[in-house]
């Protein structure tokens, strides 16, 4: 399947939430004959306890392919997974296919992309095969998908490392007013641990919280029921220059999204 075909499956024109599905990671995908996950029941169990509700939205901030798998599990329960992924996998990336649950070997060299996106790309590829079999309502509640490793990376930033670290911003999401007008009253943040959100995401969630949207957090490792979340105020909250400050040290691609060589040398 071509990259644009995969993107259109994840972001169908009829979906209310397609304007927030970022196309960046799809641009370099080579996805040959993606097959359905071999064990859909195993996938579905990842989202045990979550039932679709018209007043509920989710933000899934899990590492790499775990976010995609959780999003697909939610899709099986009627949610619309929305990939809000703004990093490029790197200039030397060559396609992806395979088992949705395969574990990645750690990077074997000091060169390559700072953030390893192989499991994400494989999840988007295999997930497209699953999503096109589902009948998800155009107005289904959204599950916004993030990579929790977006700023951590897998390698130290060196001249031979493609710096594809990225941050998420309030502009990447619907406003609180938009959500409330669609009767979204609750947002559950899904993380490995049920604590505060990452700093960049806190700028998003606190805006929603201040507008009266109830926030909860669910930790996948503990696996207990979601609990109430009160987001701590991050530095420079609502400051006009917050986005500019956040972008310091990150490298934008000329094609959109984040990803470039530290010194603009093309890796040489």
C-alpha cells in the first residue's frame, strides 16, 4: 500500500478528528501487503475496562509501538485512533511490515535516528489492515496517540545521529471549546504510570482542565481504574513565546514535522 493509502485509512475524510491526524510519519512508509494481526483477541484485551462513551476522549502517551497497539485496541471498542506523531523516522528508513507485537532489538550502532520509530511504523502499517475492516462511526470518540519516547530518544545527539526528537503542542489538538461543543466532558490520559503528564502535554491538558473538562489518568503497568488528574501548571504556560522556547534545540524538517542532522550536513 502507498503511504497516502495508509494515511487515509488512519485518517478517513469522514472522521470528525482527521484534521488532527499528523501525516508526517506516513510519508516514508513502504508497507507491502499488510496482514491482519494474528491474535486480535490479545490486542483487544489491552484496553480492558475502556468502553466507548460519547462524552469521553483519550490521550494515549505510551512508548513507541505500545501507543499504536493500545489505539488499535480502543478502535476495536469503537474509538477513533488519531495518530498525533510529528517525528520523521529518518532518511535511511526502508519500509516496515511484520508482527504487531514483535519486540525491537536495541539500536546496534551510534548512528541512525535519535528516536527509534520502527515499532511505530510497523504498527501503523499492520494497523491499517485492521482498521479497514472496522466500521467506526465518523463521530466516534477520539483516542489521540503519542510516542512517550518523543524527547527521550535512543541515542545521544551526535553529528552522525538524525535528530528526530519532537514535542507536542496545543495547536496539535482540538480546543476545549471544540471538545465541549461535541459533548466531550471527560479525557483520560493513558500512560505507563499514573502520574503527571509529560511537560509538553501538560500545556494541552491544563487548557482543557481550565475549561471544565474532567481529567483522569490511567497507568497501564498498574492496571487499576483511572483516577482523577489535576495537572500541575508547567513553565511558561500560555506565554506567547512558549512554543518558540520549546522548539529550541529541536530540528524541523523542510518537508514538515521534526527531523534533521545536528549540523545540517546531511549526515556526512
